């Protein structure tokens, strides 16, 4: 089945640094979502994007729906230790009424205090 | 609101055994989903349901079965457990409409088959 290409696969950064990650697809998506998964927990929705070019913030997190509709970006500013976890992008490829999502492989973020 | 709940949290099965993973949501969501997550991988859809009495296969349905007799519950059944089914299983739900793609996840069931 189709998967989204998410990069980088992992990041190890210093507290206070900014973080960027992205997700790309060969197909057009109508919706992009970004989730965070803490160790031992289920994914939690961070940001949802519904229109090409849309830029949405949630605290220190900012995500963008790419203008081509084939990619999305997530930025985290001034990282803190609690930002540690796995970040997943997810997309909705069609206008079907099932709500099904396609997920990227995840970006593992580690933050050094 | 408890959101999406899953039981058990952990389970060890022997090859060939059967079990049911329970999932319930109290948000009156019509849509429910089962995913598996293998180490270093994303989430793969096993089965999904768009309402009580309606289920359909996802990307990796082999070895699993589901039923949806109520809006709230969506159990996942493993009939003959195999080592390849060792994984973390997540249940999720969403509501139809503009935000139908915003899925909310349970805490997961960690299953080991030996």
C-alpha cells in the first residue's frame, strides 16, 4: 500500500534548537495531519491542515500544507525536553467518506537538555 | 469523557492461541479503525468501520477479524496467533463531516506471540 515519505527518520538536537521535518507523496492529498506519539502511548493529534498553502500554528509548532498538495512540513521552535517522541504525518488522499488516513514512517526526535 | 479505551494493555500469547482486543469510544463517533505498529514503522490499517454493522478490510487484514454491533465498541479478533502478529495495536475513531479525518487514538495493546 502507499505510504508517505517522511524525513528525517530521526533527529538528535540540543534543547532550544528549532526542528524541521517534512512529508512527501507522489499523489495529491486533500488533508494533512501531524501527530505526536510519546513512548508507550497512542498518537495524539497536533495540527490538521485542510487547504493548499495553509499555515497553522499550535504553540511552538507550525505546520504547512504544501502548495502542490503533495507535501507538508512541521516546524518546532525552541525545542524542550518534553518534545521527545515520534512525529507522524498522515494524509487523506481522496474524497471518500471513510475517513481513512495514510501514515508516514515517523520522525523520532530526541532532545538533549 | 474517556475518549478511546483499549484493553488489555499488554498480552503474551502462544502460537495458535486466540484472543480479542477490546476497543471502546464514548465520543459517539461513527468511524472506527484498527492499526498495527511495528518497530520503526508507521501505522498500517487492519480493518475499519463506518458504522454499526459495517466493516471493511484495510491494508493488512489477514489473520484478523472484526465486528461492530454497537457504535461504541469495535473488537479485533486474532484466531490463530502467529509470531508475525507481534506488534502494538491501536484503535482510533473519528466523526463524519468536515473533520472526519481527525482520528483519535487509544493507548494501544502491546501483543507478543511466542
